[in-house]
C-alpha cells in the first residue's frame, strides 16, 4: 500500500516538475525571440503632418481634456499673408482681428503686423484645443505652414494612442523619444 | 539618348525641390526690416531613464510584497504596500505602462516586423510572472495598481454562488485570447481601451470609461476584486505560473490543525478546505472519469479552433483597414456616398482599391491563421477547467488555491496558530 502511495506521490512530483519546466519555457523563449526586437530607448506618439488630413479627431479622441495635440506654426514655410487661409474664416467681409472673422474657435491665433505687407501669425498654445480647423484652412488656401503635433509635456504616452487608433489616414505612429517631433520644416 | 542624358539628369535634380516647394502657393517673405523668424520651443518627452526607475520600483515593490506576504505575514503591511503602488503606479504614472497591458506589446512584437518592444514593457511582462512562478501572485497582492484600488475599496465582501463564479471565471481566458489575437494582428489594444480604472488614475476620461470604472468599483465593494477575478487577462498567466510556486503564502504560519476557523476568511473563495473526514471516492471511478475528461480536452480544442476559425471574418472587423475596405465595398454596392472620415481620407490619399482589398485579404488571412490557435487555447482551458472541477484530491490541510489566491493576507488573522519568534 505504501509503495503505491509513494509511486502516486512521485508521479505527482514528476507531473509538477514537468509542468514547472513547461511553464518556465515561454518565460525563456519569449525574451529570446524578442532579443532583436527590443529597444532600450523609449518611444513616443507623433503625428506625421504630411499624412494628416485635418479631420478634427485629434481634439475629440485624446484621452486628455484638453487634447495633447496642438497646432504648431512652421514660420519658415509661412507666406506671412494679409489674407491668411488659416487665420481668417472663409467669406470674410473685411480682414481684421475681429472674432467674427477668425477661423479659430478659441481665438488662439494672434495676428501681428511685421512690415508691409507681411503679418506674423503665432499660436497661443494655452488656448489651442487641437481642432485643426486652422491647419485645414492653411493647407487648403495657404502654404500649409500650420500643422498638428502631439506635445510631450501633455501627452501621457498611452500604450495605444486613442487618436492613433481612429486616425483616418494613419498619420500617428510611434517614433523614438530622441526624435520626439516631426516638424514640417525639417530638412 | 546619350546627348540628352545631362538634360534628363538636370530635370530630375530639379524635382528634388518639389517636396519643399510643393505647397508654396505664396512666396516666402523677404523682410526688409530685418525681422527674425521666431523659434518653436517644443517640450521634450520624459527621459528614458525614468522608465528604468519605474522598473526598479517594480522590482523593489515586488520584493517587499513577497517579504510581507511570506515572511512577515502582515496584512497591514500589504495594505500599506497596496496604497503605495496605487499612489506610484496608479496616480503618479497614471496606470501606464502596466503589466496587464504589456501582454499586448509582447504579442505585437512577436508577430509583427517593424515594431520594437521597449525593454521596460518586456520587463513589466516578465518580472511579475517570474515572481509568480517563485512566490505566487504577489504582484496582485501589493503591486498592481488595478488590484490595489480594488483591494482598498473591497470592504464588504459577499460570497457569490459557486456556479456564477465558475462561469465568470472563464471570461478572462476569452479576454486574453481575443486581446492577443487583436494585438498580434496589429488591430487594437483592447486591454488598454477597456481598462476601467485608468480613467480614475488619470483623473480624466470619456464619461463612458468613468461610469464603467465607478460601477465596477462599486460592485467591488461587495464582490471583491471584480476585475482581477472576472476580467484580468494577465491574471490567467499569473494563475498558471503561481500554481507551480515553490514558496507560496500559507494560511497558517506553521502546521494546519484543521480548526476550520479560516474557512470563511477568503472573500475570493481561494481557500481549499481539507477533506480527510470525507469519504474517499473509489479510485477506479475517479480514474475513469479523469480519463474521460482528459480525452475530451483535444475535442474541446478542436471545437474551439473550428469555432474561432469561422469567426475570423467577424473578428477581423476590429482592424481599421478591414473596416475601411468593407465600407468602400458597401459604398460601391449601395451607391450612397459614405460620410466616414476614414473614407474621405482614403479617397484623398490616392491609394488604389486593389491595394486596399489586397491589404484586407492579408489581414483576414492573418486572422484565419491566428484565431484557430486562440480557439484551441480556449478549448484546452475549458477542458482543463472541467478536469480540475472533477478532481477530488486528498487534502489534510487548509491551503490556498495557488492559482486563485492573490496573497492578500486577509486570512492571516483567522488562523489561531502563533509561532514563537
């Protein structure tokens, strides 16, 4: 009887050790398979401004309120026009800084006279909510110097960016944290 | 041809400028007043070293929790540990990256080129599993922020019917299988998307997430650790690994005297009572039943594989490219133009329909490859679950079920046995 019991016990122990080995195997195999695919540096999410279609979902789909994605101005690409496609809404009767003439719903763009006939447009980051209306206007009627970027002092760096998941043109992807931004006026 | 070559090269060289000038509808200004372009100062992201500091905190927290649960045996200590993890991994790190979600990163990296898994994510996946293999589910006890928030709000535990518990306990397996399937096909990270507590950690979420989280926490006051028991996909892995732990938390600090005082101590029903008094079933009968269920396991695996293989087209709808292709097809068929932003963006992009449909075929193909494995996994888990329900082993002590026990230490105070230190 006792011999039977011992056999049962040793069989149990064998099954347990075998199970332990089978279970440890993936813990060893998975990192081994991933050795070449592991990066020591971090990654952050960023919008590729050349793929962006200015759909406006950057404002609504970010998990944060206000959104971590905001408009940035590539001054070197700007035409400094009086009739700015990103500042003024379509069909303005007069070109002025009046709120009714502005495209931006939060009034985040400031228009400053530089010299004849150039005006400088700057984005007030604190007011910008990432709706991309100015980006669309600038892209449609101007030089496309206004573009969307995710700001990394606000972005929480989710494992799956909610905006990236729903971006209609798949413009948002992970880039190395050392690069962090994809400016439109990069050479 | 040779004569024209330099001119051809010249024209080609001119095209270099097209990319930069392509949108220059209005010429760049030439400032006479000497105006200087302002510079954009973009904020830098969090330095990578902080990710490694998080890893160090993880290791430290796991070590301290193990010591608290196994050596010091202090429920109070484990509660304080949970509070710390909630504060650090929950509210400070805003719940991301967590070990629960790291499963998806690993599966994405294994089955896709073009994605490198960050070392921190891989370590967040491996390290809690290593600790589980050695010491049990100490990760759940005092380190996981989701577990911590549920542990700290689970104050009025209520026992639920065994059948309900068994049925709901299968949900994490389904969640894990679907999560791995979706992340391996680069479709979605559903664990992150449907994480109920991350909105509370960030103090910012769409209202649906807040409601889901709040409801789950409220339910958790009575049915403790609802996410851990009935949803957590990582818990499936921890469950499996923890069963092989050599040094696991014990209810008694020394030997069990079968006083039965701890029987109702566990709100998670993780204490397996001893059954030396019960009549032992005939070995023959139990052996026959075991063999019968054992034979059924491959049958379940096959059934699961077939079921999920047939569900592959439906499941592939999780992928946005597949959804786009279907929308385009529907648009063509019905003649009604779609208003979806994805469709508008696709039309602007200039991608041909053939390309789109080829992509769709590829993705559905990947789902067809992957879903039988998910189905087989579900079938095998179901089969093994059935076996474990029918196995009646002889137990002479009250022990925690190493797969289910979260090493929370609630049972410590019920055991009257004290060891002289």
